[in-house]
C-alpha cells in the first residue's frame, strides 16, 4: 500500500482523475455517435477538426523556420 502522506500523492490522484474524466467524455460521446447517421457523423467530424485546429493548429505554424 502506498504511503498517502508522501509528497506528490495528491498530484498523482488529480492527474488520474483528469485522465478518467477525459476517458468518460470520450465514452459518452461515442454513445451518441453510435446513434447518428452518416451525415451527422460527417458534420461532427468537421466540427471536431475545426475545434482541433482552433486549439492546436496555431502552434505548428509558429514553429516553422524559413
């Protein structure tokens, strides 16, 4: 059994909770995707790609050296 008074245990627990929350989000989203038809899934893919580009797309272009 791990000593709960050691330094870093709360940080590990918080990280594990964050990972579990993300996995739960993916699971609940997949439950909805299963119920969609082809056009709904296509629209969702477009929205996901746009959101990903908005959040993470700028980082790639800023690192490019000419």
